[in-house]
């Protein structure tokens, strides 16, 4: 009655299969060692990311907001 769709077929080849590793040869060993040495050099340097606001500032703002709400409520009621 209706046309039935055929199953999809995929030609998937895994990135790290045994066949692809044997084809690459020993050239990747030199690249790997170079990468590892660069990694060890840069491992000690930490980049400090600065957030938007610290927790202390957020708590102070919250307390001031609550105080302002309390004062305004007492003034207009």
C-alpha cells in the first residue's frame, strides 16, 4: 500500500582502529613525544579565570537588597 523505506546503510570506519594505526607507522611517535613535552612545560602555568562577581560581593548585594526591601515596606505601610 505505502512505499516502505529501505534501511539506511553507513560506511563507518572507527578513528582508532588497528588497521589505521599500522598504516600511520612510526611518524606519530615523534609528534606524540613533542606534544607530551609541550604539555609538561605548560602544565605548571595556571591561567586564572576571573568570574563575573565573587561570592562575597553577591552576598553583600543580597543583604543590601533585603535591607532596602524592609525599609521600603516599613515606610509605605
